[in-house]
C-alpha cells in the first residue's frame, strides 16, 4: 500500500478512524506509567473498568466497517497493561494489612 493510498483510505489520517485510536494510545501510556507506581496508588475499580472498556472496544474495532486495526491494537495493548496493573493491585489488596489499606484510602 502506498503512502498516498493510506492517506486517502477510509482509515487514513483524514478520518476519525485514525485520530481516535491515536488519541486512545494515551490510555496505554498512562497505564505504562502506572506500572512504576506503588500498588497502593492504583485504583482497583477504575483499572478493572478500563480492562472491561478496552475489551468492549476491541470487539467494536473488529466489527466496525471499515475494520479498524489501529483501534484494535490500541485497546489490546491497553487491556493487557491495565490487566497487569489490576493484578498488581489485587495482590496488594489481598496481602496488605487492613491498617495499611485504610491509611491509603
């Protein structure tokens, strides 16, 4: 596929099918930044919601016409990063003494 063909394609940079997924990579970058934070600073409910959100949008990206591979890749990456952060939070939440959890809430 040539550059000109990509630019003028239904999922090229002249469409929201391109810029929407590009903007969504911010979720992935934020999730990657959260991997360096202590588990006590991770919001379990919000991280869990982001896993579900990305799972739903992976399906949408696959089903929408024209199929949006950029959006699919973005939400696949986000679901993986957020699932990693969620399991970090869940392990901490299960292992942390009750007084530690209350002090950080």
